[in-house]
């Protein structure tokens, strides 16, 4: 090979090397792509990976019932500090309620060592700022793609740290959520810190007191310029909470009544169960703009079996998709019990004695002291004692004039095995035979 030919080839090779290097330097960096969204196995808690932007490395678990509805609603159920998505799944009834009503449940799960959600950082307290809220939003987007979910019916509920995250998510993403329900939480922004700490002692101690407008401005500041509708809010708190003190409950009420533009004077006050005081703001119905439930003498761990059904009612996810309104007409109830030792069964026959059909019913009644419902048929029963509401099943919700429905339950008792009393049908008093 001649020297001139060698020099030419080396020159050509060098030029090609320069071109290849330049191409590599200017090529876009490879990015992780979320996995294709496809339904998960039915009636099984399933972890989903690669679901989208996830700056804080949350895990995502999904439960979809075998009878998932077309364009289903989505419920995000957020665990407590030290918990996990699977613990929230096994420790609450939301999956069973999904089986009944056809919605999909998402269970976010924290991987940081504290197992607490980030409700303190500046990133978490603004829309698209990063941290946990961004990961949760990606989970919702994934479920929407996989199931064609109804983006107008996305809800969130949480306990303790999850309740605080519920407040944060409603503030960051008011255009995503239709409503939230927070058990033992604090207002949006109350837990904010500037030193990187996850804990705010002033807030947990109930000493952060602001005006309703100041609290509302914190929420509005999370998504500046947003002028659309805001999600409804339900809050629960025990008067003896020694982790997140009871004054935080009142501050939540101030915040969300201001955000939703309703009066801080309750539109309705009642006691749906012994020791409970429920106040509703802006309206008196089951889906008021703000609903608050105070539990007398109860501590931080207030969530109990049966409360989830009340959350579902507030969200409007029960059988009819909305709470049945009170309807005209009259009703009659026949109630009998069959008792033994410390147990009993009760049989209730509800008759529509009015001239108008009842489409969706709620039978309210009062259990004698010492009785606790353990299971039932023909309806859903909540709470388990005190003032109980039996809500129709999907198959027996319509009562024509003169028609009857037979339901019943099993209960324990401490000596008083009498039948229940004070029956109401959708709020209207019933006669007892």
C-alpha cells in the first residue's frame, strides 16, 4: 500500500470517527418508558411497575373487581405512616366494596424508610412539583389508560399520613379528584417544613391556627390560576387523638369550607352513631360540599370496619351511583329476633305502603344497647351498633307500591336481645307491626 493511499484511508477513517462521535453526543438520551397500560388480573391485588413519572419511587398496587364497570370510577386508598399498600388493602373494606360496586382501587405504597408520605416538602405542596403527589397522579393516569376510567369520578381517601396526603392531593390536583375523605389528618400545608424534616411538631400538636381565608389561600397557591371546580371533602377525627391533635380537625373544616366557598355554619348536624357528631356544610345531603365527623373519646387510630361504606356514600360510589334522595310515601316494618346466649338473628320486612315506587332505599333503625351486627343479608349495614343504616343491595333496590323486601342480620348482645326500633325509610318514619 502506498503512503499516499494509507494517508487517505486514515484521513477517511478519522472523519468517520468524528461524525460518529458527534452523532452520539447529539443523540437524545435513552429514557425509561412506562409499561403499556393493560388491565391487571381480576380480583387480585397486583403490583404495577413502570407506570410513569415517579420521582420518589413509590410502589403501585391495583385491585380491579371481576365485575369492573365500563369506564369505572377510581378510588386511591392511601396508607398510614409505617403502613403499605398491601396493608391498606387488607386492613380496609375498599376491595370488597369495589367487588360490589365495580370501581378500581389504587393503593400507593411508600418505599422511603419512614414509610410516611411526603406532605412537608415544597415539592409536594405544589402541582407537578415532584415527590409523592406526582407518582400518585401517574398511577391514576395508568389506570385511566388501562380501564378507560371515568376521569370525572376519581376519589382519594387516607388514614393518618394517608389522610394528610389526601389533603395534599386535593390541593395539588383539584382538576383530577372529585372528592376526598381524610381519617385523622391535618389541613393542606399545615405539615410544611423548611429543614427537610418530615415531621412538624407545631402542626401535630394542634397549635397551627389560621383564618379560613389563610388556609384556603394555601390550597389555592398550590395551583395558581386554577378557576375550575374544587373537590368535596369529608374529614374524620377523634377528640382524644394524641398524635395529630383534635384542633387540626377544626382547621381542616375552616380550610375546605373556604376553598369550596360555603359557610362555616353547619347546614345540618346529626349523630349517625353513638358518640359521633356529624356536621355538613353547604348542603344537608349525603354529598354535601364538606362533611365532618367528630368521634367523642376516640384516639388517633379511629378507623373501624364499616366506616368505608360511609366514605363510599359520600363519594356517591354506592349501588345507584349517588345517594337516593328522600322520597314521598309511607312505610311499614315487621321486626323479629331469635336469640341465644350472647347471639341473635333479626329478620326485618320492609313494606312500601305509599303510592309511589321507591328506587333506592336506606332503612335506618336503632339497635338496643349492647347489640353489635356481625353480618347481614339483603343489605349493607353500617355502622355495626347504635344508629344503623341498612342500604339496599344491587338486586333489591326498587320497591313498588305495596311491595316488600325481607332482610336480616346476625348480631351479638350483652343481655338485651330485643328487636331494633325507630325505623326510617330514606329519612321518613315507618310504622312498626
